[in-house]
């Protein structure tokens, strides 16, 4: 990827780097505080610089990436990965959190059966803080 000298908006770069499927989703994430530029909340129209550090939260994951190149065009995933480098600490933290979620999910037991009519009534009473 060749480094371009013109300005690129943050939402367009996030879309081109394939963090979000549409620019509208990228815009919503930026406005919702899910994307930080150099540790600060930013606007959608913020111009991206090579070497900038972005923190991107998507679902359970938080990625910290450093911008390597600029692109206005959305291309294939292998080319999009050349636009940024994820930090080693970010990768390790994501893997640790994923392992924790996996262990917690495995430790939670599924119910043995579907609740019958009496059990459903009892649950409703409990939820509504009613006495028997």
C-alpha cells in the first residue's frame, strides 16, 4: 500500500481498514465513544495520521492499533491488514479476556429441564417481589 499525502477522515479509514462494514456503522461507533484517537474521544471528521494510536471497542473486544498507511478504498482483508498494526499488549489482553469468557461460560450449568407451570409462577412471584 502506498502512503497517500491527502487527508482521510477517521470514519472512512475505519471502513477501509475493515473494522466496520459500513461508514454509517463507523460513524455511530465514533459518536458513541467506542473509538478513541490518541486516547481522546474524537469526531467523525478527524483526519487520520500515520503513526496515530487508535483504541477501538467492538463487542467484548478492545483493540489498540497503530496506523501504518492511509487508504480511501475498501479492499480485501489481506490488504486492509496492511493499513494497521495491532499492539502486542492489545492482542494478549484480547486473548486473555476471550479465555476468561470461555471458562466462565463452561462453568455455568444449563438448567436440567424447562420450568413447569408452578415453577414459572414461582419465578414470576419472585421477580415481582410478591409473597406466597
